[in-house]
C-alpha cells in the first residue's frame, strides 16, 4: 500500500477551497484596514454615520464622518457656530449613544482639573444642557470625548443606516440566500441520479 501523499495543487483546484481562501483574504483585509484606521486616527470610532439632523447644514443625515482622537483636550478650538470644532462624545444621558455637536465653550473645573465643554448642534437654537455622569454646569467632561470630526463623505453613511433597519436586515438575509443558491444549486442539480 502506497503512503498517503498530500498535494497542494490538487486541493487548490477545488472551487470550495478557493471560495474559502477568498473569503478569508477579504475578511482579513477589511479587519486589517479597520485596525489600521483605528490606530492611525487614535480612536475606537474612526468612521461614523450621522444619524440625526442636529448638525444641518454642516453635517447631514447619511454623511460618513472621519473622527480623530484627541490627545490634549485643552487644545480643542471652541467658538460659536460655525467656527468651533465639531466633536464626537458619549452621551451622558444614554449609554452607548454617540453625539456629534460643535464645541462652543470650554472651562477648567477647579475641583477635578478636567476640561468641560459646552456643545450645540448647528441646527439647534440653544446650547446643550447636559446632566448625568461626567458633567458640570451643563457641560460634558473631556473624558466623554471620542474625538474631533476631520472629514466627511456625503451620502455614504446611508448604507450602514439602512442595514440597521428591519428591512435592511431582511435584504441582507435574502442576498445571502441568493448567493448561496447561485453557488450551490448547480452543484446539487448535477448530483441528482439520472432516471432510467
């Protein structure tokens, strides 16, 4: 009996193996890009989608924004709209929610030596009055800031916004089923035994 011989070229000719390799390469590339983007921009949220109209006309619903982390909160430029920097911060009212508003004023809290920022949406008529954890006199703490907005791409953010809806999830499931059927249905049809 001849010993078993493992042959790479014959395995690589298999279409299923090619599909798996391609999927691994694509997923690895996307993850590598995302990790590199997070490291380069120094934030866990380098790309975000604008989900509300509070920053119109500067940022519109569906804009994809690039966010850069902040090393020194005291260096943030604050001024009334349209001049102050646009920042992204964790909402003190609802955990997990990110807010994108303009920094219009800052003050150093003498009790904890942290910078606090008054914010306002460009479409809003008055400044935000924050309360809850890490707030002071209606302002948010530097510890809640995720980063500053450094760029935007209009409309691209509608894709992730749509995918989060019920209709978007259904569409994704249908597309996956159709792709699987297109890939495997011809193979299954070929394997059916011929009737005599």
